[in-house]
């Protein structure tokens, strides 16, 4: 099977983009390891099965839709509060890196009113998370991207 130069160049670009995305995600994850921690409290932590067409705009529980079968979706409802320098903050971010694979089991292991350790950004405490992102996702993106662009580069 022969590829045109346009297809090969597009593949190389996509591969480079994926590898760059993976590296940047990994850098963000690693840079957040040293963020200070404070004790927080889970406000809401539940998972429901809903039709994704259900109107959720205006809700303050920050749902995330995850495909979970033929026509079912899981909606994690997750929110926590924490205090930094006598100011209360509320967040819904679970993982440290922007690109992460949200696992329903991670949401289910927290209960409402449970105390948790919250990592927050020192210069902007509104930015916070409670779990470090798995490193494998960033490495997977980087690896797939490198394999893709190297394989297509040598196809030229």
C-alpha cells in the first residue's frame, strides 16, 4: 500500500503532536508533585447512570460523561472543599495532569464528608487536585506519537 506525501506528512505531524502532548502532560504532572497539601473534605462523590441528553447545564456538580456500555453513560459527580490561608475553595479536579483517564473506581473510593489530602498551587490556590495522574497515560501518548512519526518518516 502506497501513501501519498500528503498522507505521510499528515501522519508525521499527528505523531509529533501526540508525542509533544504526552511530554507536556508528563511535565505538568511531574511539576505538581511538589505542590503543598492541605486537608479538605469531599462535598459530593457519587456515580450515576444517566442518559447523556439529560440537561445538566447549570449544575454545580461538574459532571463528566464516560461511555460505559451499549447506550449507558456513567456520570461522576465529584466536588470537594479546602481552606488555604483562611479562604475556602471548592474544586472538582481529581487528577494532577490535564489529560488523564478518569476511572469510575477512583470516584467511588471517596465518600461524601470524607477528609482528603488536597494538593494546591501555591500562587493560585484555586487550582487543586487530590490524586496524582497515572504516569502511564503520558508515556503511552508519547510512545504512540514517536512510533507513528518515526515509522512514517522512514517511509519517505
